[in-house]
């Protein structure tokens, strides 16, 4: 661990269901970034989480985390520990070599979705965490037995965007905060299964969210980020 967290602002690409922390702003920049760094990265037929390090100093220079589609049970989400406190800092690799960082499989949602905690599996909750390393603004790695077992994003709606675009620096509106929680319900299990199975009640919620997002007049950039995925689901499952 080092004393310097990443300075890049997190970008929560909602249609891509991915949180990125890096300086690149497009696909070409991302490809150059991968070529100039080492660590965990996407390969053919494989999309692990990413921690990328500078080749010269071996210090962390970027990260990307994929949001799980499976929501943990409410009783498990309630068990997510609040300690230890987040300690801001970066990482330095022991050696310059590539590796694989498994994606989280369980999404734990705090009340009001004020924080999303993504875990390797719910068994992580059976023992205390050793550390929370705040590698960027509102993003922390969860460490247990010397291993990264998950990550968390505080105030996720603040960082909503699409693709590689920077999020809106203005504060989120209350309406979009509420719509964010509804949209997160719709794109994760178990409600996503009901949408894909064309359950009438689930499709009614999907259409209502789509209409509310289209009618939203303020905080349009965040509303459009949510609409990018919700609109696709409406087209795929609710327009037939």
C-alpha cells in the first residue's frame, strides 16, 4: 500500500454496469493505457476486474470493476461491516507481471443505495475485514486475509455516466436518486429474471421507469445514463 490514492474521478458506466477509475476517455485511450501498463485486464472470452499498474514505478494507475447482477439477500446486505474505516491510499505491485482479478458475484445494497458493496461471495461476511483501502474518491478495496475480497462505491448515483464520459459535477437531483434505486432493481436479480420472463408486473415497472426517466427535466445527463440501459430492456422485452 502507498499513501497516494488515484486522483481520477470514478465513472459509473450504467449501461455497461462498470465502474472505471482512470484517465483515458475513449476506447483508443483505453487500449493505449492497457499497452503501457500491466496487471489484470480483459481477455478474449474473459472479463475480470482490472487493476493496472505503471511499468516504471509499479504503482496503481487505474482500475475497473464490474457490477454483479445478483443482489445479496437483505439480511446479508445488513451484515456488511462498517469497520475498519476507509484509509485513503494506493497500491504498489511486488513485481511487474500480469494476473487475474476475479469479478465480484454478490451485490450488497445499503438503504437508499447510498453505498454499493460488491463481494467475491457472501462468505466474506462471516469474518471481519482487515482493511478498506480508499483507492479513489468514494471507492474502496475490501481486504481479508491479505486478499482483495470486494470493493465498494459510496454515493454511486453521483458518478453515473455512459461509456468513458466524465460524470456531471453537479449534485444529483432527489428524483434521479429515487429512479436510480428503481433502475438498479430492474437490472439485477431477482427482478431482472422477471423482466426477461415478461412477467406483467415486472414489465409494468420497467415501462413506468422508462416513462419517468424520459419525463425527467433536471439532471438529464444522469437520467440519460439510466435510460440507456432501461430503454434497451423496454425495446427487448416490453415492446412485443
